[in-house]
């Protein structure tokens, strides 16, 4: 309970810090952000209306508390460009990002678990060396290059998959899967490479543990030792890494979303940066950071529940 | 990195820095490290002496030679404006190395100063600095960089500052973790007892003894800085055309995927090979200088 409270307190403090950074974003813009967003042609009325709607005509402390209050109640202001509420723009984009992140993590798990376990079981042998080099290569891959190569091979070349576009999973699951394949393989391959190393080292650590030696000395068959005593225990710490990778995919796939025209949060941030639509940038950055913190919180609490040593340390 | 993974880093005691000779021996003994070092030498050479090596000027437009496949005259083919892709790949190394070296230097100086002071001083200064680092870690790297670009506007200088800022927290965390364990060593306590000033102790006794994990982190950060620079340039927010950059070349290749595969393959390969070489050298440095940090700072 103490651990849970301490962890919740820590998250609350970091959340406050995140809100301050996101609030400061618009304040740090050199010049007048409304003027920058409107470009060169605008009327005084539209300028005044946008400035008043964004609250930038208020004193700084009033702006800050109104930003925090708004964020807590789901009001993140209005877009400088479309005039739409930022919250509804974010909610429109969220399903695309969520569906890509989950498809990506599935790909990552499919890659990481068999390869990591195999490398650990063949520790020091050529298979292990190959897996380690491949995972190192995966970590070094630029995601947007990977996406381009997949488009080159699977779309432009073999004509198997569409090169861009998005179909909601609720509209047509088959078409969604065809469209999500290239971005999901891209992000999944890179996340899978990172996770492979953790699975490998975690399995190696458990292989050397006393309880595994005991299980073997009892005469249990190797398959049972591996399945019941090694892999199950080894996968617990991997939850943490999987959580971080999921959180990263929710916010960090900007370039992949741009390459394949995936209308998620990353693409939204990119467009908003180009259009200097500061409220949208603020809203999206805040949402992504909050999701990142919450996933980390859930993963840490889950991990502490499974492994009591974390709570006691 | 979550708090649990961070705990692994915190728990790792720093190994004393071995001599450079030991590092060189390790690189020479391992074929993978030797090849990586050779790759990095080629990239540095391209960055320094690019115009002398490149067969054609970077912006020599010749529409009559547009979209030609690789040949004896153009090893990597030509782009949509007839520019030689090999020459542009070679010349783009300068931007990539410049941005990554400057940004990692910014991150190193700011992050290490913050981490050393926080770790040595302890108390509220440490708590405040580490909470600030936690806040920075809540933002995905590219998103934070994009936010900084949104404030300062796109360009080369902005890319350096943005990437420098996003990699500052990792240096602060690594420096602080190592400082915490060195702080209570007898030689540091002795220096304190003899009345040495805190800044003098940090510079003379703490910094040299926390150097090993920082050197490893520098190599790994250079790799990721190159990736980030390429990503920003790809999005049109880094170096501006017509200056060649690997990321921008890949962006231009997008429109010609079904006609000119070479436009997408070679610049990407340059990024990939350079990043892989930095990562593999980083791994070798860790094995030699900081074996206790294995897997912790991935």
C-alpha cells in the first residue's frame, strides 16, 4: 500500500511538471503565437476573436490556472486553424493511433519472445550470436526507412498491401488489417528488437537460478523445466519493457504515421507544427505524455503485484 | 525508461576508467567492433572531406539524367533532378555528423553538470533535478523535439538544440547514478575532510571516476541523435533544401518508389550503417569500460 501511494504521488508530481512544460510551450514562442498562426492575411476582428478564445489576452497566472482547470475537465481550447475544440480533434485521431500501437505490440511480442528465448537457450552458440546481431540491427533501423522499404517490397513491388491510408477496424476489420500491416510491422520490428534483448537476458538470469537447478535435479523433463520454471518467471520483468514500448508507440510513431498517411496523433502533431496550431500541439503532447505516464504507472503497479520484492525494495 | 529499469542503472557501481589502450585492444580483437570503427572512419572522412571525395557537386541538376538507375557513371543512380545520389549521400554525412556531435555535446555538458551537482549535493537539489528529469522522460523523444521546433521554427540550429535538449535527461540520470556511488568513497570523503571545495571535488575526484558510463552513453546517444536528425529532416523540420541530408533525401524518394528504388535504399542504408556502427562501438566500450551497465541503459 505504501508503495502504491508513493508511486501515485510520484506520478501526480510528474503530471504537474508535464502540465507546466506543456503550458510553457505557447508562452515560449517568440512573438505573438496567434499572429504566427494566422499568417499574413487576417482581419483585426478574427485576430481579436482568436486571441480572446485562446485566453492569451488574460494575465499569465489566470491563463495557467485556466489551462490546468480546462485540462482536468477535458477542455483543451480550440484549434487556431479550424476553430474546432482540441479535445474532439484528439478523440477523432486516438482510435487510429491506439489500433496501430496494439497491432505493433503484437508484432513485437511475436518477434521478441521466440527469438529471445531461443538465443538464451543457445547462449554463446552461433544462433545466439545471430539473434544478437539481428536485434542490434533492428534497434539501429530508421523507422521511416523501414516503412519505405516495406512499401517498396510489399506494395509497389508485390502489390500485396496498400501503401497508405486507414480504414477503421469497426468499419472493416479485414481492410484495417491490410492497411495496418506495413506500419505495424515497421514499429513492431523495432520494438521487437529491443524486447528480444530483454527476453534473452531475463531467461538467461532465470536459467541460472537455484529453483531451476532444483527442478532439474528432481528429474523433471527439460520441456517442463523450461515451460513451468524458466519462461514463466523470465517473462515477468519483460512486462516493464513491453509497457514502455507500448507507451512509446502511442506517442512516438510520428514519422511512420506521416509515411503511410495514418491519421493518428503523430500525424496530427506534425500537421499542427507545420501550421503553428499551438493549442492542438499542446493538447496532443499533453495527451501523449499522460498516456505514457499512466501506462508506466499501471505496468509498475502490475509488476509490484506480481513480484513483491519491488514493493519491499 | 521506467522507475524499475532506472533502479537497475542506479544500482550499477561505476567501474574505474580503463586506459584508451585497453579500448583500442578490444576494438582490434573484435571483428565486429573493428568493422564498425572502419565504417565510422569513412563517415567522418566523408563529413570532413566530402567535397573532395564526392564524384559530382551535391546540387548539380541535370534533368536529362533524371531517375537513372545505378551505373558506372552514377554508382547509386540519380534523383528526380538528375543529381548524383552517391555524391549527395557522401555530402549529407557532414550535416548528420555536425548535428549529432553538437547536440550530444549540448546534452552531455548540461546533463552531466546537472547530474553531478544533483548526485553530489543530494537533498532538495537532487529531488528537484530528478523530478525535472522524470518530467522530460514523460515526453517521447521525437515529440519533444517537434515541440521545440514548433517554438523555434525549423532549421539546422533548431535541430541541434532540440536533439540536445531531448538527450539531456539521460546524461543527467547516468551521471547522477554514478556520482551517488562515488560520493561516499574514501578518497572523496578524505578530500572533503581536507577542506576541498565541492566544485573542486566534483571536477577532480568525481568526474574522472564516473567517466566510463558517460563515454558509453555518448556513443549510444550519437547513434540515436543521427536517427533523430534524419527523422526531423525527413519531416522537413531539420536542414533545409537544397542542402543534402539523409532524411530529406528519403522524403524526396517517397514520390518515386515505383520508379527509382535507389533513391530510397542508399540514403537509408547510410543512416542505418552509421547508427549500427555507433551502437556496436557503444557495446564494445561498455564491455571494456563499464561491464556492470550491460542491458541497463538500452
